[in-house]
C-alpha cells in the first residue's frame, strides 16, 4: 500500500510535515505552520494551496533580576563571664541579750554572721589608689576569673584577677586592727515598718573565715583567710567560699543602744551585709536577714519573725565615699 503524502504545490518553502495534517515548521522563516483539512492524499488534480496560519514568536526577553538584599549585620558574640563572684549572705542575728550600761542605757547585744555562699572569695586589699579620709586606706575588691572553665575556684589555677574600688579601710580603735568599712548595717524596726528606731549604719569588719556554711561552690575549701590572721595595715582580708565571718555579741560595736522610752513589745532586728553595695557579688537579694525579738524591760527573747516584712531602706552613702 502506498503511504499518503502531502504536496504543498506552489509553496516554495521547505516544510517538515507532521503526519495527518497537524503542525509543520517552516525551516527557513522560523514560523509555525498549521495545516487544516482532512488527511492529505495524492491526486491527479492540481493541488490546492492549504490554508496556513503563521504565528510569529515574540523575541526572547532577558530575565528580570531581583536584587538580593544586603546581608544583615550579625550581632557580635557576647563574651562569657568568667568571674568567680562571691555572694554575701547574712544570717539572722543570734545570741540576743540586753546589757544595762552604768548610765542605765540598755544595749541590745547580738552575734552577727555574714557568710560567703558564692563560688569565688570575698577579698579586699588595702592600697593608696584612691584617697580616703585621714587615718583610713583605700580598699580594692579582688575578683578572680575561671581560667580553666570548670566553674570552681582553684587558687593554684585561677590566678587571673581584676580589681575594682570598694571604699575604705580603717584602723579600728578597739579591735586594734584594720577593718573593711561599711561591711554591715544593723537596724531595729517595728514589725511591718521600714523606719529605723535605732541603727548602726556603718559597721566595719575584719573579713575572716570563722565557721563553715553551705555554698554554691559544691566543694569544701580550706580556710584561705584564717581567723588568727592579724588584719594588719597592709594585710589582705577575705572570706573563702563556704565560710562565714562571725562577730560575737561581746565585741565592740555588736550592739544597738535602745531608746529610753522604747515601749515593751516585739521588734525586728535586721542584719545587712554590704549595705552600700560597695562589693560586686552574684546575688544582692540575700544580703539581709532578720530576727524578731520581744523586749520587756531589761529582758529579751527571740520570737517568730512572721510580722517582719521587707528589710529597711538603705540610707544615704557615707560621706567618705
């Protein structure tokens, strides 16, 4: 059987024909030729020119380029805090008694304990970096850094340290050695009030390790600042992590003079460490502790402190600062 063919007759352009009258492409003009009609067959009759539709393709266009936004600046990495900070934590006053002086003044005596529950030592060093009142010396707080990154203080390894101003030190006339000034503050208030009835706003301490306390250090340390040290004119003072400095009720300055007209009743006795925030530490919220006392004439006893709400306000900074 002869296969049917398509004869375009008078058409001069070469045509590639798709079988059975569909679509042809004109090779020399680059157009699409659509052939309509029935199946093409051979005939002796002159071939009729088929109807041709020519569709011209649009010229190619360059793709639209969307500009990329500039890169966002990346924040600088925050340097890690390598400081091994102390944490001064006051204990409620203990061993509360009333002593009647020769002039009849009642002295409310008590033992004060300030512990270091942080991971680094409390350390102050006397120097002459900044001027202090006559007879006093400037004090710098020494902050150690975690050189090996283990989160614990090791005096043999963590030897990198920085210093910062921390007030003054003075030669205590009664204790016969040098103290860090403004180490503590003692206040007596009525329950529910922050107004001081009587206060000792600037109590000085010779920082020393006296008794062990719990701390965040998660280990036991030897006494780096032993209590038998003299706290001399140029001596380093401090409290080791996990230790506390204790001032007994028989020492000078460990009392508050009660007003002559103070009525019998329940009062709140506050002990605050670092009351002027001279030292950098990891937590300032536990610097104050309270004991409730019931005073009856020359007698006193401790009672539950349920009604002692909120520590008294911090007074103005001492003039020497």
